[in-house]
């Protein structure tokens, strides 16, 4: 126990850092080809520094045929031509370091591209030395194959992008596994040679001087070697293999090996993408006592309120559920592991559209309220490009405006092959589709939002004249300035960094309120997630000094206006000479 506390109190640099995620394709184009690039990022380093960013997390910039925008890598040690050159990358790294910022790369090693030389070799023959780099299986005989092979796929797993997780390969008469698109074959982590290749590659980047890795679907590396069929659930013709491909039997052995061979040799930040990971599992991956990773990303809060088609829905987010999820992560990791705090990334819709309000009347207020709500919790804060401007979902009405392979695949399965009407599906895509977060960064009100002088690879959100960085940098009450000030405040607050967390009003349908405590120091955070005034049934509000709020005034202390978020100092009842029975209780 004492050791746990010691680990908790050690302020590793990544615990105290603001991490900013860049999706390079959409951040800044420097050469007019409509695609963001490394030189574009270099041009914007000053902006990031100014915002208060400590660590840049770069989504993949490696050589890739771009079936899944760089998450399908064909050369781990080369830069995607559309993004620039290795020399430019080296300059980016150096310039970021010179400005005092660190750079974390994306590690995508559950799968490669089918154009990676290993896979090109692997598919040549059953005897090829690279055959076992991937997962090849015989067809199940005697059954009809919906995909046109001679027998059925080895099991019924659906890929995470819909359709079967198995692709028939004519040349050698076997199926290969792809948990994402068929151009992303899964690597066989059972093969020690694969693991050594990956460790070598990671060390190569380490020696270049990068500062760590965000690890793509890291919980999926070890599969149940029996490959059992998954349960068929409503709305999906394929079986749910999650219990067999997430948190598999050898995952911790693999990550401990990775830690021994690579991670422990560098002063890195590591954060694993935890598909199928709850707080209990997170302790196994990133507990202070486990020699694996520093932090995990979970998705329980951004995936609340699913519908009959899972993530494809247009349901409003249920606040009580959101509170339960985020609070569970705060309390279950307390003293044992470190949280990652994020609302957005390149795989989820914009937070304002999902949890706040797009209505111009409330857009900025709700963006600031969401920042208060999440970033006063304990953990490392992550901001996704454009979030600091309160960017919102894209209003595309045509399928052809979208670019994401997942959207096309799900549309095909649910509309063209299924029975979901086109209009209904389009509302789902608008609500939860990944391209909502992938429209170009809105820098200013010049054509194409200052992102490119060419034709952008995906349309710019037409609201860029109202929502853009330049306008917000020039206006002190903007979302941009709110983010900047909030993170500055956070840096100097030990109670935010180290204090414990306690949820208040757990069943209130409109207010998210919690306390943070560190010794005598306390904070009370209260956020209204609705457009209606909400009375605040918390005693003693008149005592504490107001510290932060999104309305620019002190509020009335009796309730919260539409999307209001406020932080007050909280008096420790014992320090103020009161008895324990006066302690504010859960109403
Ligand atoms: C998770 C990434 O965040 C997502 O963008 C990608 O499509 C899949 N992993 C596959 O790499």
C-alpha cells in the first residue's frame, strides 16, 4: 500500500502534461495538394506552444496506401510521401524539442497494410518464411461461404469495420484474419520473430529521440488460439469475437516483454488504446505496479447510450450513465493507476455535438463547460485538434462527402444489404461517424479555413467563418482562451493533479457535480448539461471562492444557467471547525 502511494505521488512528466493529438491529414497543408503534411505541422508549432501543449501525439505518418488513413502501414520506418520526408520529420522532432514540447508517435502493430513487404511475402506460399507473420487458417469445410470462398471462414467473427474478419486468399487456398479492413491483415503475435521485428522498429524510433507511443488497439494483440465463434447479437449478422480477441491469454506476457526489451530503456510516455478494457483490466495494463504501460484509453464514456445498431445511433447521451462511467474510472484507478482524460479523438464525433449543444447560442458555453467537467478530474488531459476551438460535427448530407472506410462499409451492410433506410443511416453517420472529427482544422476565415490553398481531401466544415482559430485567438472570451487559461490553472493546482474525487448528485439528470480533495484543499465542480436553469441542491455554496466559470461572472450560487460550468473552492468541514456530521452528503 505504501509503495502504491509512493508511485502515485511520483510526478512522472507524462502525468503533468497536456497532450495534443494531431491528425496530420487534416491539420495543415503546406504544399497545396489538399492533404495536411509534416511541414504544415512545423508551421503550427508556435500555435501549440502558445496554447500550452507539452506533448504532441501524432496519428500515423508512416508509409501507407491509406485504406484507413495511415492506420494501414506498409513501411514502419518511412514517412508517407503525401506527408513529406524523413528529413522533414527529423526537423519536426527537433523543432518541437527546441520549443520544449515532446513528440509521441502512433504505434500500429496489431496489423500492417496488405502492401507491407511481410504480407506480400506471407501470401506467396504456405512455405514462405513470412507465412507465420500473419494469421492464416483453413476454411471450415462443408459450409457455404458468404464471401465466395470454397468453404466457410474459420469462425464467425465480424471485422470491426463490418463484414467478416476473414478474407479468402485464392493463391494459397486459405483465409487470413483482418480485424479491420481486408487491407489490414492482423499480425501473428504468437510468432516471436514478429515481436522481435516490432521491438527493433520501436527502438529505432526511440534512438531517433521520440518521446513515446500511443498504442493502437493494443488490447487486441493476443487472440484466443481456439478462435471460437462469437455470439450473434441483434443487428449484426456476424459473431462478436471481442471476448476472444481483446485482453487475450498472452497479452500481458507480450507487453511485459515489450517493456523489458524496449519501453524500460527510454524515458517515454506510453498510452494503450483499450478496446474492451474496463477499469479492472486497465489496472492490469497500466497499474503502478505492472511493468507494462503508463496509461490506457478507454471508450466507455464516448460510447454511452448505444442503440440497436450499437455505435450507429442518434441517441442523446444519457448524463447519469456518463457520470457513472467517468466516476468509476476516477475511483477505481485512484492510487493504483493513472487516467487519460479525453472527449475527442479521430474516431469519435465532436464533443460539443455529442455532449453539449451545436446551437450557436450555446456552442461556446457548452464547449467550455465540457472542458471544466473533464479536465478538473484526475489524469493526463488530451485535446484533439480543433476541440480547443469548439469545432462541431460536419453537416454533410451526401454520402459522397464522407471519406472514412468504416462509414462506407457500415452503409453498405446496413443500407444496401440490410434494411435501414438511407435517411436514417445518414442521421447515424452525422451523429457518430468518424469523419466528424476529420474535417480540416479551421485556422482562419480565408478560403478552406487556411488549411490548404488547394482542394481539401475532405470538405471543410462550412462553419469556418464563425469557428476558426484566428478569430478566437483575437477574442479573449473565446473557447481557445478558455482552454489556454484552464490548462494554465490546472498546471498550478495540486488538488487537480493529486486530489481524490467524489461524485455528487449521482442521479441528477442534468447536473454533473463532483468534489476534489487534497488534504485541506478542496474544489467543487458543477456543470449543467442542459439548456434549462437547474437548481443546485448542494449546501454551503456561499462559503467557497469561485475559481473558474464559463459565464464570466460569479453565478447565483443557487443554481446553474444553461450549460453553465463553475468551480468553487470547497471548505474542508473539519478544517473550518465543523463536525463530520456537517460534511456535505450525497443528496
Ligand atoms: C484504432 C484507430 O484509432 C482507428 O482510427 C483505426 O481505424 C483502427 N484502430 C485500426 O488501426
